[in-house]
C-alpha cells in the first residue's frame, strides 16, 4: 500500500494527529505521521509516553480493516511481530516480545505499541490507529516507571538513523497487516512465540489473581499460563502479566 506521510516538528500525540487528519486523507493511501517530539505522548493503560525531542521515533499509522473490533487483540500481537522483525532486519539481535506487544531487548523495554480504535467507517469496516514509540537515542528519561532501553544503549557500535528505522518499520507493519487481513492470525503465532520473553517463567498477574508458568499464546493471541494441571487463558487488555 502507498502511504501519505506527514512529518511534524511537534505534536501532542501522533495517534491523535492521525485521528484528526484521517477524513482528509485520500482513499487508498495509508496515513502515517511521524513527529520529532510529542507533548502528550500516550501509552497503554492510560499511561504517558515520554517523548523528548530529537531522540526517538514516534510513529503512527491509520489502518482500515474489513471486520469487527474482535480482531484487534490479534492485530496488536501482529504489530509486535512486525516491529521485532523490522528491528532484526536492521541487525538487532535477541529482540523479545512481552505479551501482548512490548518490544524488549536485554531485559528492558525498547519500544511500545498503542492500538486505538477510531471507529466504524461503515458497516463492517473499522478504522484503527497503530502507534509505535521506539527508543533510539534516548539515554536518560525522567519519570519512566519501568526499566527501559534504547538502540543507542543496546547496540552502541551502530549509528542509528531514525528515518531509516521509520522506513523499515512502515514497510514491515504494512506487509504484516496485509497478511493478517488476508490470512488471519495463524501465520503469526509461531513468529510471536519464538520471541516470547515469558515462556517457561513463573508469572503473576498484576492484580494478583493468577500465577503460573508462561506457556505462550493460543491461535487467537490469548496468553496461556499453566497453574498446576490447569491451563488458564488470559485475554489481551484484561490483565497485565509480569515475571514473579
Ligand atoms: C506502550 O505503553 O507501551 C505504548 C506506547 C506507544 C507510544 C507511541 S509514540 C507514537 C504514538 N503516539 C502516541 O501518543 N503513542 C504512540
């Protein structure tokens, strides 16, 4: 698919910008927005996303799907695979996925993905905004509540170029999304699972309601936890998991 690329010096959130611009964008073109910094970058679960100027990649794509909102759990994992594969093509090794779709390297978070529903364009056609925040040059950040990493810290021998990374991410995401739209989640399960950082680990749900050993995902992208004999299914968005 061809994209309509908008590059901004500053914006509240590239996801919000896609929502505002979408009605104007030409039919068939995928709107993509990149900003040098965000003043109100947003993360999953209502958290802020630190978005300092000139350092990282803040990228959003406006996607349109035939189908229902129910397919979006799968989409969110598909995007994680697409980002991981793009980074690997750029020579990054040992890229991990933390369910549902955080990108990890060396035990800490390198990139995050925020999938938001924009709405139904018409019966059976849904609009989704997919935002990717990738830490590229960031070396210090105030008020990040989890352990994080950046390409410059994880792979210091390489000079990282944000526009090259953006092109690789956009290509990988569009290819993956086409495959998902045509063939569903099936082809992504093994690609997601081979990068699963929870597999075989003792896990607890953040709410403390559930504990067990990580066993990967099922064919819809739900996470599986072995609690003794029992295999418990966790749906994306329902619960968050961490290593015990
Ligand atoms: C997460 O919490 O892990 C998701 C973070 C997503 C951040 C990206 S940066 C580009 C896009 N615009 C936003 O406001 N958020 C996403």
